[in-house]
């Protein structure tokens, strides 16, 4: 007996399944995927190609390209973050087999901060050489990530925990990992946001970010070892 | 016996089903989803990142960001409205299992006003500080919504009511709710549009919008209570 | 016996079907759909929102909007044409159940002219008030449509006629209608293109377009009557 | 017995299959498709429509269009290359029926260079008339292609070779063809990149490109003959 059949039988026993239920869940996932995919691809259109005239030499154009280094760095950062949020969203849909109006709306709240990424990323890149303004841009970028993370956690909570009947049971280890991952991300971003109101020294903030990311990696490894025991 | 099998048998009894029929309906839904997803994500690219020079301070940039408040408000409004239209479109496809040329064209008429949202939203945001022009922008935005709402109602009427054989039976309560929701939205937007030709006082218009949205919410609650009895 | 089962059995009898064949055909269709959907939605981003200053009045902005009338007209025209090409492409996939490298490449050649629409449409709109330049823009727009039409016909020929084994049999009436539709569109656009090299009088050309579209509609009706007999 | 059933039985025998496994693999493919489709369609928005004033004549506008010839050439080149990478990616998913975190991340690394195409293509077009700068632009464009090719090879290696249990067996000929195709592309681009550091004579480089593409075609034909024997 495969789990597929088991689940199918169980459904038919409990309540009649709408003939297009699977298709509708799929469609919700694909609509969300399309928004993620467009947001991640639009990141590039805010990086303007250097203007080249007849007087341009490889040296002057190289300088113009080097000036774009913060834009490229911001793009890579946002690509990683959006890809990460998409992977979590993707992972949740492995379990979801039905939805109601509330989970539908929770999903829209996941998509809302995602479409802001091209803006906050470009703003971060634009202000990268002005030490005063970059703190403001960093705050906005952090806020964008806090909202994304929180929205994904809320979606998880609505679809997997609160409306259990709409998802396949998630293993307890998976639940712990997902919750800790998502909430930890949110909390780290929140703490860094608070720190930007204490010190505006960008160097100190960078160090705090590096330390917290490293300590998260260590914690992850420890947690995984524990769960395996 | 699950409803899935019932419906399948019924189809085969009535008329032979094309082997790729389900796939083609799916594709129509996904094409529409892609258009909705792109329109909703393109909303952000009309909000231009503030230009930052070496003389910018957090204060001057903050002022530039605050200047964008109407753009952000317009984006949130349009996001909510497009998401709403998508949810209705999504809901209809729960029932549709086949289509003909006319429903196909009706679906294209749903997509046409949707792709105008990035324009009417940006125009609304752009004119937000000019009290004379905002009435014009509001009219265009309302027109965009009236056409979207009407197109969705027409699509519903074509696919569910007129060509019954192309959809699974919708419960009578669902029909009432869908019709009242969609037509009510259309009528409210239409009334507000007419009012903008009587008074150009933006404050009065805002109050009328708030009152009509609130009364709709109350009506919804009453209607739901009735249908449950 | 449903045709679904018939076809399935027939396949298994003839040659072994790859377990992911249906999925791969689907993916090809969805990739194409995404390109169509993006091209159709990008049409709007070339229509720039009028700049509004503190001195703008509803009258000056109205004039600016009226100036955009050719842009809106061009958008509606391109929307109709792209939607039309998509519907044909969509119709073909009702029959295609497999593909080879050649049909894959033929599909890419369908997508290539489609992505040019945002450019040729914007160019057409931009040149609309310069009677000399509009002929040039019209030629480019016609060329874009000729290539789109031809590419769809080639794709049809490759996937349905030449590699019969890759599609479900199309009814002879459907074949006649599809061929006449697609080739007729191509030929009309080609004739109009040739005419622009004879006369550059835009009014005469407009009349020729109106007459040919009308006569096509009449021919369509006659053809349908014939096929029904 | 169809291979479909064989594979299905084999899976159920070996280990229990998650009820949504197929759907999740599909979703990964569609998310990737969406990114490819957006990147390929965004190529057009970097080609700006010529500005037309009342003084423009068909001659002046024609000159402006001719000035865009490098942009159109670069677009066609990038369209071909992205379509090619997509076809390879598409081909791999014919075999993949499951994935793990590592293949998921490998897929993201395929998408990352793809979203850079609108930038490197526009930069290549922009610098086309400045003989000094075009070498720089060519290097960037080559780098973009090297990374794309390498990422696809890595994805193939992860999903098909290293984690054999996640894919249907690929025929040995297919493996040879895929590997030689992908690695050969990478190596050719790499050699040309190295040559740009030896000579900056664009004409010599163009000849080298033409010769290597031609010799690849000849090699392909020879290889195919061999594999058929």
C-alpha cells in the first residue's frame, strides 16, 4: 500500500473531495511562483547599463562598472533571500492539499513583501556610497525581510498548524526546523533593525550581521545533530 | 463513490471527452494567472527609487521617501484589488471543466483591464498632490475597476450560467454570493464615478467611499447569516 | 470506451511512452504561455504616465492623456493580435501529445516575433503623429505580424502535418479552418506591406485594411456554412 | 507493460513515494521556466524606441533604426543562447522525478546567470560602436555564458549522476551527448575569453568564434554517426 492510496482513501472516507481541488491548490502555488519568479528577475532591470560614448575607453567604462559593484552585491543578496523564501514556500506546498479563504489571503500577504524587493534592493544599492543614507536604506531592506519572513511563518501557521485538515501531517522534526528557521530569521533581522537605531556605525552593524549569520549556521548544525539522535 | 468518479462517468456517458481537455482548461487558467501575476508585480516598477547624491542626508532622503507615500498607498490599493479579482477568477475555475471560443474571448476581456492597472495606479499616484488632477486620475482608476469587475461578471455568466454544460454545478448560495459581490463592486465604483461629476471635492468623495465599503461589509455579514439559515 | 483510454492503449501498443512525456509537452506549452503573457503585459509599460506638476490643471493633463490615444489604440490592437496568436498556439496544443527537437525549435521561432511586439507597438504609437514616419512604423508592425503568423503556420505544419505521430488526428474541417485562417492573415498583412511601397497615403492604406478585414469576416462565415453542410 | 507502470511499481517497492512528489518536481520546473521566460522577454525592453519629433523624416528615423542593428543582433544572439539553455534544462527534467536540497540549490545557480542576460546583452549592444569598450562587453557576455553553461552541467551532474536515485536512467548516448555539448560550449567560451586577453583585435576574435562554432557542428555530426553505429 502506498501512502498515496492511503491518503486518497482517507479523504474519501472523511468528506467528499471536489474534483478540481488538486488543480486549484496547484494553481495557487503556480500563481505564487510566477510572482516570485517575476520579482527575482526584475532585480536586474534596476541596474542600468553604463552609457558609452565615442570618448569612452575601457578604463572609463571599467570604472563605471566598478561603480555598480554595490548594485551587483545587492542583487546577489536579494536573489539569495528571495530564492530562500521561495524554497520555504515551495516546501510548505509539499504538505498543503487544500485551502480556504484565510490561507488564500495569508498567501497574498506572502506575495506582497516579495514584490517590494526590486524597490528596496535598488534603494539599498543607490545609497551605498552615502554613509548617512545607507542606514535608512538598510532599515527599509530589513523591514522588507522581516515582513517576508513573518508572512511565511503566518502562512505556515494558518495552513499547517491551525487548519490541520488542509495538509498532510508534517513530521515533528520538520515542524521544529521550519519554525526555528523562519522565526530565527525574523528575529535576527529585527535585532539588527533595532541596533541601527542605537548605532549608525555601518562597520559595527556589518560585524553584527556576520556574527549572527555564523552563529545561526552553528546552531543549525547542533539542532540537526540533536534531531538525528 | 467519490464525486470525481461520478462526474467522470457522467461525462463519458453524455459525450466523449477530448484526451487533452483538462490540460487545455488548465492552460487557460495558467495563462490568465501569468498575466495577473505580471500585472501585480509590475506595480512596483513605476515607483522610482529616490536619486541619492553625495549631498543627500538621511533627512532629505526621508523627505523623498515620504513624497512616495501616495505611490505606496496606490500600490497597496491596486495589489488588494488585483488580488481580489484574481481570487474571483481562481474561484470560477474551480467549476469550469471545459470552454468554447466565446468563454475564451470572455477570459481575454478579463485580462485586458488587468494589464492597465500599472498605468492607472501610477497615474493616480503621480497626480496625488494636485487636487484638480486627482479627480481625473480617480475617474480613470474607477473606470479600470468597473471594467475589470464587469468583465469578471461576464466571464462568470458565460462560463457558468449560459454554457452550463462546461462547468460543474455551482451551489445556489455560491451563485448569489458571487453575483452580488461582483455586481455590487461594479455598482459602487460606478456610483462613485458618477459622483465625481457632481462634486470635485475630494474629501466628500473619500467619505462616500468609506461609507460604501463599510455598508458593503455589513450587507455581506447579513447576507451570509441569511444563507446559513 | 472513452477516447482517452483508446489513445492510451494505442500508444502502449505502438511504442513505449516515456513516463514524463505528458509533463514535458505541458512544460513546453507553459513556457510558451509565459512568454506570451509577459509580452502582452509589457505592452503597458511603454505608455508613460503624464508628468504632473503643481501647475497642471485637469485641462492640461486631459490634453496629455488625449495625446496618448494612439498609444492606447496600438496597445488594444497588439493585445488583440497577440491574444489571437496565443489562441491559435493554444488550439494546436490540444492535439500535440509529443514533440521532437524540430518542433521544439519551431516553437521557439513562434516566441521570437512575439517578444518584439512591445517594441513595434511602441514604435507605431510614437510615430503616429508624423505622417511620413508612420508608414515606416506600419511596415515594421506588419513585418512583426507576418513573421508571427508564418511561424505559427510552420509550427502547425511541423507538429500536426509532418510529424503526424506526435499529435492526435485533427479533423479535416479544423485543418482547413486553421490553414486558411493563418495563411490568410499572413497574406493580407503581406499585401498591405506591399501596398505601403506603392502608396504612402495613410488614408488609402487604412481603407484597404478595413476592406480586407471585412471581406475576411464574410469569407469566414461562408466557409463555416460550407463546412457545416 | 509500459515503462510507466514499471517505474511506479519499482518505486513503491523501494521506498514510499510522497503523495505530492510529482507536483513538487513540476513546480520546480515551472518556477525555473518562468524565470527563463521573463529573462528572454525582458531582452526587448532594453531596446529603446527611437524618439520621433515633428521634424523627423523617414530618412532620419531609418538612420535611428539602423543604429539599433547591434541591439537587434545582440537580442537575437541572447534569445538563441537562452533558448538553448532552456532546452537543455527542459531535457534534464525529462529524467528527474525527485530532488533534494542540493539539487534545488543547483537549480537556483542555473537561474542566477540567466537573469543577468538582459544586462550583459544591453551592455554588449551599447558598446558595439566603440572598438575599445566592446572587448570588455564581450568578456562580460562570455562570462555570463560560461557561468550559465557550467551551472547547467553542475545541475546535470547533481541530479542525474550523483543522485542517481532521483532520476530515470538516462541512456549512455544521451549522457555522452549532453556532457560533450555542455562542456564543449563552456570550454569554447572560456578559450575565446582567454584569447581576448591576448589580442584585442575584434576581427580576429570574430574569426575564431566562427571557426570554433563550425568545428563544433562538424564534431557533432561525426559524434552522432559514431553513436548510431
